[in-house]
C-alpha cells in the first residue's frame, strides 16, 4: 500500500490531475484503489458559538430540509471574552473528507475514455458524498459554520 499527496480540488479531479502529469489512465485504473480528498475547517468554539435560525430558502438551495434544521451555529457576532478560544469564535480544526473508491466500472471508464462527468456520475451512483455534502453535515451538527465551509470548500 502506498499513500501519496497530489494537489487537486477534490478526489475525482485528482484522477485527471494524474493524467495531466503524464500517468497513463490504464496504469491508474490498474493500480489505484481509492482517493481521499480532505480539507480542514475551523471548529466552532463549543463555549461561545451562537445559534441562529437559518433562512429556509438558503437551506433549500443547499439541499437541506428546513423543517429538519431548526438552527445553525456561527461565531459570536461581537467579540466576547471566551477562555476557550480567546474571543475568536473558533477553536481547533476538524477534517472534511470525501472518498472515491475505484470500482470495476470506474476502472473501465478510466481505461476507455476518461471523462469527468461520467466518472462523477458513477461515483455518485455508488454513494460517494462530496466534500461540500460532508461539510454540510458538520455545519448541521454545529461543528463548523456555513461561512467557514464556503471559505474552505469551493
């Protein structure tokens, strides 16, 4: 097993980044098991984060059912003396991950004619969640803010 890093926006585009770097698609298809994409977002301070009622239209745009998300969290609007975060509103970081598992169909797509949209569709069909979706899960849990997710996951 070999672990490596590559500069790419997400797990799926990492495949195409390798092709851009001169790796033949058949080599990727035959030797790669999975690609994990990751980003670190700032974790909201558990002692001073503020709950607020999100705009239902915004939640719908994000694919979140408004009736199931009564509140989101953000750093305090005004700097507050907080022993935990020093008034920053954030304390530490938390990882946002996505995992692309190369199944036989994705391997075939890579060997035949690597097209981003078809590989994305196949990955989605197999249940892949994108960084943004995993990040939204952390936002709904109150681990990070929506603004922080938007800043980090573009």
